[in-house]
C-alpha cells in the first residue's frame, strides 16, 4: 500500500489561494462527564471498548458444510435478480452526536488525525464516505452562537434521558465548520438531524447553518430519531401513533418551507423507525407521498437485538456466549433485511433512496466478546452486502462512546491521549471489505449467489457492473483451526471465457472469537490503543491461476475468513486505485494526533467547488491537476491565506 504523507507549506504559486493545513497534537479537553484515568494507567481496561472478554467459538456445524462446490456466474448481460446500482460509499458510519468532539476533533482548527486517516482509507476505495452525526443525543442538541468556556460542545450530564443516559447538548457553529474541514480533506458527506423534542417551536438553526456551511456536503436532515420509541422513553404520550408522527413531521415541513435561511427544502429524511412500528404503518398514513417534495430519502434504524439489561437494567437479560452463534450465519443478515424488502420496493416506486440510518450488532452498546470479535467483522460484511442486495441504498453502522463494545473505531479517553492511540474494531474492517467489493464506479449491482446449496455458513455474493461480473465475495463463518473446514469455491463463467488468473484479498483471523489484530489483505490496525488510522504491514494480494481447460478458478476460503475475488485487474484497480492520502502528525504542540485548518477558510463553504476532483485523484501524477481543483474550492471557503499550497511527499511501502 502506497501512502501519501501530507504536509503543509506556505508558498506562492500562480496566485492560488489556499488555507494552510497542519497536523497538531491533541488539545486535551475535559468535557462534562469524561472519565478520569491516571497517566500511569497505560493499559486501561475499565471501559467496554477495551473489555478483555473472549468468547468460545461455536463448534463446527454438524453436519459440516461441503468444502468443495461450484459457483457459476452469468455473463453477457443476462444475469437476473441483481440489485439496483449501488454506490461504493454504501457502508458508512453513524456517530452519536455527544461524542463528536472526541471522535472528529475539538473544532474547525483541531481535527483528529486518526479520524481523517480512517475516512481517507474508505474514500480511496469508495470515492467518498457517508457519515451521520446524530442518535438519541440529536433530539436535545441546541445550536448556540458560543459557549462561555469557549468549547464547541458542552454536555449537561446532570440531565440525562432515555435508557442510554443521553445528555442534552449545546454546540456552536464550530462543529459544522469542523465537518466542512473534514469534507475538504476526505470527501465525507454528512447527515444531520433536526431536534424533534419541541414540534411547536422547531430548532432549525442546525439546518440553516448546515446548509450554509456544508453546501452539497450535506446529504440530508433527519426528522425524528426512532419516533416509535418516543412513548416508551417518556417523550410522548402512550397513545402516540404513526399518524401522530406523520402530523408532527408535517409541522416540520411547514417550518422548513417558511424559513428563508434554509434554501434547499427537499432535504428531510424519515420516518427513521427502530422496528417497534412497521414501516407500512407509516406509509399507510400517506407520509411518503404527502411529503414527497420535502423528502430526500426514506430511512429506518434497526439492531438485531439489544443488551440494554446488562448496560442499564432494562429489557431482557441476554448472554453474549449464547447469542454468538446467531451472528455467525447467513440467516442473520437475511432475517434482518426481510422485513424491509416491501419498503425498499416502495421507495423505488417513489424514486427515493432507502437508508439503514443506524445499525450495529446490538443496541445499548453491543455485547462483550461478540461485538468486538472477528465474528462481528464477518457478520458486518454479510449483513451489509445483504442490505445492498435487498436494495437499501446505504447502511450506517453506529459509533458510540467508551461504554460501547461495537464501535468501528474508538479514540482513547481524553486524558490518555498523550500515550494511547485509537482502537479499531471489527466493523471498520467490514467497511473496508465492502467498499472494495462495491468499488468506486457507482454502478455495482449485488447478487446473493445462494451458493453451496444455500448453506447458511458459506454465503457468497457476485458484484456486477454493466451486466458483467467483476468481483465475488466469499464468506466462511465456520471457526476451525484444523483447516478441515476451509472450502474451495470453483468459479465458472456461463456464456463467457475463463480468465487466466484472478486476484484475491483475504479478511482473516485465527478464530471468530479473536479480538483485534485482524488482517485485511495482509494489513492490520493492530491491538487496542495502537492505531493512528493507517493500516500497518505490506499489502498481500494473492494471485490464483485459473484452470482454463476446465473453465474454473478455484478459490480457497479459510475457516474463518472472507475472500474478495477480483475477476480482472481493472476491477482491482477500481477498488484500490493507488496511494492513500493520509495525515501523519507533522508539527507538535503538546502531544499528537490532531489536525488543523484555518477556520476562516470555511466560513462560506459550498461543498462541491472543486474539492471532489482533487480528493478522487490519489494515483501518482494526479495531484497537480487535483490541486488546482482544490485551489478553485478554497476561495469559496473564505479566501484568506494567499499562496498556501500542499506539498506532497510520496512514501512507498510494498
């Protein structure tokens, strides 16, 4: 993997105007409610994120799945049952609003370098990244001009609500400016949410400021977060119904339409149900048709189950060891998706995207030893591709705080950031796999192969572009260190010629119960507290010579593991086109791992003024043209520091 190490340098080139970007150390913040840990506690084990629980892998199924079988791919544009065309950015992230300053950065001047790197990894493969800032905490978040202590966000932990102890928030426009900074560097596109706690006096400032600063980097605004749980959480009367929500959403539509500071009116997203109500109950109220002109997408939120009893003493007790086998099967993803197939079809009939707006292994933070295991990485791959196959148009996996087991990535607690780095969870590995599986063409169509006689432990998917197969994703949920459960898929091409060879990348660990140190194509993000967001190690892309005489390419898949088969060099290049622009620390204040961009350069960000072209070009030789695109963008971001230009130092690693 080649890495572009980005440094800032001020110089004058053809009068181009740029904002300087420099990496700085983290300004240690102590937000309300942050955990206190002594500096000597280098090996921290107090939070769920770093829990050392390791489960016992399920036994090999009895009878075991067949370990040798054929996979026939239709060619020549005759394949049936394909999904709608999918974006490479299908697999995104939902970040709880209350942890924004720990995850993204403190403000528009100080951004978390590991977060930038993690987003750049996805952007390289998919062309962009979808990120939602929201969750329960968005419902009581208030945008204010400033906070007396100068912070960009403040939590009132003395006034929490919901079973997840969500604190009310105050935040300033610095949060939105920071998002624009991140977008300019990594092509992140954002979802935000309008607070729904007072439907008589909607707080629309987040929409006004969001549209003004983010421009086309703002994908949409959520109207209500899990309204089917409002009554249960004490936010609405027990009689609160789908019709009541639809009526309240209508009030939001009216408020947005009457606000001249929100120029784009068709940006709302709903109904964002948790699964307590069925989507059809909302469709039956006329929600999607009556508000079609205001809706940019339809969305739901759903988790397979919850661990609320263990975390908060509510709900049903569940044991992680007992739950573990239920995730290690293709049936899990199928069962999660099947209730929404009617709704994805309905959304298509209306010409609307249908997004899984928040999901992960289990609500209330997930399960110890399960949500942070390699099994969760395999589950995340299968679940995401199953959603793509069922015509969802995006899936956002949730990121919470230190008390959550399921986080795709977690920064250290604030007063450990001087000596600890980030922890990368299994779901982030899933995101890399799916981004490469779908590629950056935005024309990928997904087919569930139902291979190996539909065996639930060995699912597979074919990815088609323009009617031809380009990639195959193969999963092995079985955990067997003997090698006896490794399988070989013999891929053949009906109506087409067999390639001389295929390339294969593997997602691997020693067991489904393994925590951390997984590898994707030979690279890893390491153990807890060890990552700056850049993969470590040499890229391992294996070449499989095909048997052209018999018309098959035999691909082995370890137990456990997942293989992504690239059927041509072009397919491989599209998914991983070359160098990743990453953001190592180049200047230090107190410690490490934060980046800064001149805040005045983001005052009037319009989102798409040339930066997308620059960010999309990461191959050797493309920077010069891309830099001019970035130059065109920055005058629209405020026109402040004349002559600042990125200078890129290329560093190569095999």
